[in-house]
C-alpha cells in the first residue's frame, strides 16, 4: 500500500514553489487564488523573499501548505493514496490532498491557525528543545518532575528523538535534568513558541471556532492523525482531533509504525524538504521512501 506524508513547519526554503508556478498553468492559478485569499502576495515571499520574511509563522505555514497541496494537484492520476498523514501543519495538507477539505477552506484554516499560534506565542515567552538519545519514557518522566513550569513532550519524531515544549524556564530546567540523565544532545530550537503544549490553548480556542464553521467531507482514504496516530475517516472525529492537535503531542513515530502495521509498503513525501523520509527510515530502514519537491 502507498502511504503519502506531508511536512510541517521548518521545511521552508526561499524559492519554494517557483518551478511549479512557472511550469504549470493549473499551479499558477492556484497560487494566484492563494494570494487573493490571504490578502497579500505570498508568492513574492516564497519565490524571492528573504529567509527571515519566510520564517514568520503567518507566512511559513501557508507557504508549506501551498507547496505541498499544489504539488499534489500537479501529480494528477499519479497520486493514488491508500493512507495519508502530515506532521503538525502537514495534517492540513494531507486532509486537502485526501479530499476531506477544499483547497480554499484548507488555506483559510492554515492562515487562521498560523495567526492564532503567533498570538499565543506573544502571551508568554516560550520555546522548544530537541532531545536525542533517550527513551521516550525517560523524557516523559523528567518532564513530569517539573511541576512549577510548563514542559511537555511535543513531537515524538523517531526512536530516540523527541522535541519538548514549554516555558523558557521549564525548558531550561528540563535540558539540565536530561543532560544529567545521559541525553546525547539536549538543545533549544530557534522557534518563538511552545507549539504542541498547553501554552497553545488560546490558539486552540480560536481555531476551534473556525474549524466548527468549516465543511469537512469523508477523505478518499484513512488519515492517521497526530493526536492518537490512529486512522480516521469520520469528518466529526477529524475535526475534533485537529483542534486537539495544537495543545497535544505529535505522535509521528507511532503514526509511521501504525501505517506500516496497516499495510504501508512505501512512503512518499510531498512538499519541501526530505525530513519525513529520514524519520520513516529511522523507524524502519527497510521501508522504501520517495519524495516530490
């Protein structure tokens, strides 16, 4: 079975999507439609902006979504998914690719999500850190020891690679404890907020209103969602898990394991970069991986 996966924030690069725009009339029309919906020419920033302009959350998230979704559209009949998943933001790309959301609705939700997350980041200084070389249970236990600050596992990316999220003081405490406990590496990431933590609750509340007012359809295949790593096809369940996603962990390792258990024989990453292909290989090096950029 063919599994398709879609990347999240951090995969962006200057020049992304430019080839698509220039080579495909359909892609060009979709990009121009996106400029209209967003109210600014995101294509100018994607194709020829600076790295700093591109890494603003309000730009990054729609940019990655557009690259992935428009690229999927240009694949035509070659895109025959039997299961899909997306890492964090990539879940929205996966839902549009699988027909659960329209392109226009997906873009509007991604834009609202980005703006809501940016606002939540400004409420309290917060950050994230990558932890390498420790068992999941060890990281979970050390985060749980810190009770005077918010610090939680945010991304289960692959065996031995977890990202934690929380207040700056909480992350500092956790890094110190994790290093003392034998982590190979424990390093802060260059992000301006505690994504996938309780500190994103204001953004989740804002996004819930938008999701509740958006029409979702049954996808053409199961989507394995971040919150519980289980396959879902029921629109009401999909919506509920999308809302929970902002404050819950991204269970990527479990998603890949469950897709393989569900029959996935190959994984194809659609969108900028090849990070997800690498993470799949860390779960099972025998699985075939491909990419469309």
